[in-house]
């Protein structure tokens, strides 16, 4: 297990943002949310506001959503159209959609001020099967290498389903507490007893390939699930349904607060299956929320110093903890903690 201190306190969140969340591909949304030139999508990644924009040539560009004058925001979070240029919301500096400062509006004569030195801070943006990701680390490996194991297992046609619904949930736990819960099926019989009607829980298996953890279980006849779950390092789930799929982004908003953003892509003709799937999804989330908040309360209480991981069910959790330890230059966590 990891040191309990990694699951609580402001310092742990700061360190996770620096060492993990700002150096990895972070899911932002879907290309179809930005169809026209000037369309943008702004969000916060690893605590850093970012914006993706469609340029006039049809390509995407992405920047930190921060003005070089006095750190104003270029656009509000969410989607919109900024026309041919970003106009800072604070004093109105204008930036071309490729990031160059075009006009420091009414700034006044200033010797030595060179607008070419004040372009927006770029970040990486790439799309995979229409799914948009950004990375604050400019030298990051291409998104395609992260997605390669998923590409091999997930039918390409599945990605054609349109985005039909988004939902947000807040959970009072550290993001890693939630991720670890997502990475094991050990809790299914206790926490989600209904699951066994949908999938054969006894045959639930976890496999790790590259930076992707897969879970698979045979679906039963009337299951809403397609029997495949994927999870991409460090904080993105993908649930495959019979008639669609869902991207589940797990955002650390505080040391003990995680926001889950669910993006549902589904066959719009299947309205009955869609509402059945949403009802199952809401129920599962409420059940996970309860256990994760109870775990977090105990991680904060101090008596628990570390436990043991099941070699049969918790290989995904062990893998995740090793990755976190490596990112923080900590020794690899022992899988069996000494009990003193
Ligand atoms: S902070 Fe953007 S124009 Fe002043
Ligand atoms: Fe669960």
C-alpha cells in the first residue's frame, strides 16, 4: 500500500498535480463539440485552466487559458465561439487562434515591449477516434501509444455513437481512493449485488496492458454492459455498453474531493436501453460514492496505516500504486504491509 499521507492534505494534491496529472493525457471532450472555426472548449486540468480551439484551417490548437498581461482568463470554462481571436476578459488583449498576441489594446507606448514575446502558453492537443485529450507536458509521448491497447480490443465502430448526455457527480474522497475502487472487482458482490444480473461476477477478470487496465466479464443476455471496462492512466475510465459507451473522467478538485464527469455516447434510437443504462449507472455511482467516502474518512482518521492487496482481485490496484510511487520517486510500495 502507499503511505496514507498520499491520500490526504493539500501537499498530496499539489504533488499529484505536478508529478502525475499535468504530465499525462487528460480527456476533455469530443471533437463534435467544436465543429466550426472559433469554437472552443475550456476546462481545468490538474488545477490548470486550459482551452482548446478550432482554428480557421480546421486544425485544433490548445493553450493555457491565461492571458500574458495579468493572468486574466481568455474565456469562461465551457464551450463557446470566440470568432477570429481570443479577447481577454480582463483588459481586452487580443490573441490570434494560433496563440500570437495580435493587439495589446490601448496599452500605450512602452519602450522594450515586444508583443512577439507575449504569445499564449501552448499545450498539446490530440484526438483519438474523435475523443479529445490535452497534455500540459509538451514533450509527452503521442496519445496513440497510450490508446494502442484499447484500439486492439475496442471495436472501432463503437466510437461512432454520438454524445447524448453528460452527468457530474461529486465524491468526498481523494481521487486515488476512487481510482483504486474502480480498478478492482473484489467489491462487486458486497457493494453492487445487482451486477450479477448483468454480468457473471465470478468470471470478472483484470488485465493490464501498457498504461491501460482492462476488466472483462461475460455479459448476461439482457445486460446493458458490453462486458468490457477500460481504464487509462492516470484518471479515465471507459465503460463499453451494448449500444454505446461512456467516458468517465475522475478529476481531483481537492485533497478529499473528486469530481466525476460522465460522457455518455449512445445509439439515440435506443431510448429504452438508454434510460435503463443511465439508471444502472446512477445506482452504481451512488454505491461507490458511499464506500469511497467511508474509506476516505478512515484514511483521515489515522489509525489505519496500510493493509494488504488480494493477488486474485487487486492486481490493478497494486499496479496503480506502483505507478504513483514511481511518479513521486518513492520506493515501490510493499504489496503486503507489515502489521506492527
Ligand atoms: S489580463 Fe488579459 S488583458 Fe489584462
Ligand atoms: Fe464499484
